[in-house]
């Protein structure tokens, strides 16, 4: 079985996927966009949210 990940390499979503649990990412969404992350990764608030949602989706799919 080959697992293909929808996350592009070198993105904020990949960093979130590799470095955080689902709970941590869901908490981040509840807290709101992190200005530091947005600056470092050059993201808008909507992009920040989308990247975290992508990471959560991939983690859930990989643990099914």
C-alpha cells in the first residue's frame, strides 16, 4: 500500500504535520492565528488556518 500525502514539502502544513498532535493543532485553531507563524511562513490568516486544517486532515487520514 502506498500512502500519498497531500501536503507539499517545505510548507507550514508540513511543519504542523511533523511537529504537532491533532489536539495541539485544534487548540491553535481555537486560539486563532499566530502572528509569529504568519510572519515566518509569509501567510495570511486564512492561509494559516487552511494549512493547519490540511495538516489535521492528513494526520487523521494517516491514523485510520
